[in-house]
């Protein structure tokens, strides 16, 4: 019984580590901002519990700041000129769900992983 618990615990830790590593990649989707569709591309790189990368749009590239990974959840900040804005996300193998706060309104969007 003790060996089974140890093995299951090891497997769970292994799965969590693998999921964090799998976050690395490119994700595409769009958001509606001020009644206008804006296409976004997230280029993410996971290194342990650290997340780096950028968000690209027709307006240019914005680097991710202070990115952190905790299992399937992650957070990051971006600076869009009015100071840092924090967002949180959830990794789901072939997609990510991003939740951001725009002027007191919480907005959720899905972005699909694309082949590179």
C-alpha cells in the first residue's frame, strides 16, 4: 500500500511538471475591444515556474512581465501605457483561457495552440 501511494504521488508530480512544460508554444485567438475584433497571438515559454513571452497584434508586440506558473494556472502582467495590468490564465493542453480586468470588467477569452 505504501508503495502504491508513493508511486501515485510521484506520477501526479510528474504530470504537473509535464503540463507546465507543455505551456510553451504559440496560441491564437481574438478579443472584442471597444466593439472591434482584435486578433492576438501569444508566444509563451515556460521555464519551471517562470513564464516569459509576448502578445502580438496589429499594433505590435507587448512583452509579458512577472510571469508565474502554478500547475495549470499562470499569471502575468503587461504594460499597455497606463501601468501594469495583471491577467491570469489556465492551460488546457491545446488551448489557454485568459482572464483580464479592463476598467473593472472581467473578460475571459480562449486561445488555441497552433502548430509551429
